[in-house]
């Protein structure tokens, strides 16, 4: 139950439906965002709302999709969805998808529809794992060509790679996957950016083939404040194995420590001290307990 914003109107949750000939359902091209609202003293606050909406428009632009609303309208719609559903905290999912008025691969002649849903969502990778860290494996599904070079778009089609990688990892008893590029360099998780810490320096893959994460960007502001050096570079698999600490970041995963990669213990095998510090800063910021 609840309300979903669909093409400019608040629609009851059960009535927010699409036709089976919806183009995006057949060919998989749509663009979306993952956004969170957190409980603060002043009520629910959507973290980095404008940045998420901006990325939604950039994703659409990359994919040649036209969004028939402006950013201000979609920002307000997200605020309204949280409010109308009476949520204190929420995960929000804006999605732009092509209509059902024509089949065939060509999509730029079709209408673009926009929907925004919100629901309560706890720790994406598990509450306990935020404290103790997750176990991950390097995925056998490397990221190739279009997916790799077009990954600034948070587009549904790009998630085939992520879905196969996550499915494989979970089926093998791990919590998440670590995806490599075609040359074998570390990219990201199925829905998270990756960081490692070695000898007091933080390393993260440069943005060539990973999503420009909004949580990732927030981590950069923290490390600057703390005076911890951070280096963007190509990272190899063996560098991950001998890291002192490692963690994932994402709107859904927040700051999740990694305690094991490919059955090798990372550092002390639990959440490391720098990871813990950054995680605390993150939760303080999203809950409005520190300046934005
Ligand atoms: N990488 C991928 C592939 C993602 O889907 C996400 C999730 O949005 C991220 C990284 C993290 O990005 P953000 O911190 O903006 O949520």
C-alpha cells in the first residue's frame, strides 16, 4: 500500500502498472537512481537529492533518452513521495522507461515515462555486516566494452553484469561480488564503489569504468577533512588481498566493511579503524548530525 509518483500524478501503489509491451521490459533500456531519505531532527531528509537527480538526467542524456520533466519537478516529486507515504526514512527509486506504443529496437520515438517509488529499507547488506564486514568473491563476469565505457549512466542494461555477478557470489555463499574489467583490474561491486586502505593511504579505482558514486564523493570530503591521503588508480587483485582494510560504498550499502575476499582475510578480518571512522562520519552526515 501507499503511493507512487507516475507521470506527474500520485497513484495508489497497486495501480501503478505498466503494459506488457513496455519497451524497457523487452530491451532493458531505462535509467534509474537509488536515493535514501534519513530520519533527522527536522524530519526525513533526502541525502544529496539534487546530485541524484542530476545523475538521472546525465544517465538519460548518455542513453539518448528524453525526460519530459525538469529537475525541480522530480526533486519535489521525491519529497512528496516520502511525505505521502508517511515515511521517516526510505529508499527511493526513480525510474525512467520507454512506453509500449511501439515494438522494435528503436526507442527514441517512444514516450518516456517516469515513476518514483519509496519504501522503508534497512541495511542493504545486513545490519550485522555493517559492523563485522562482508565476505566477497571476485566475479567471473568481467565488465566489457559498452558496459565498461558507458558506466557513468545508471542504466538498467548495465545491470546485467551486476545481476550475474551478484547471483554467482550469493549462490557460492558470499555476500557480494567484486567486478573486474576486461584487463583484470578491480572496478566495483554489483552496486557499490570499492576502496582499500594500505599503510595509511586509501586507494580506489579511478572513474574510467565505474559509476561516479555519490557516496564515493562523500568519502572524498571526509578523507580531506581527516587529512588521509586518497589515490585514484588502477587496482589489481593481489593488492586487494594484502590490503589492511577494504570497504564498499553506495546509497544502498552505505559504508560496508569487507572482511574477506576470495577466502583471504583482509587485515584483522573485521571492520578496520579507518573504515569505522568513515562509516561514523557518513551516518552522522546523513542523519544531519554534521554540516552537509
Ligand atoms: N556502482 C554501481 C554499479 C552502483 O549501482 C552504485 C549504486 O548506485 C554505486 C556504484 C554507488 O553509487 P552511489 O554512491 O551514488 O549510490
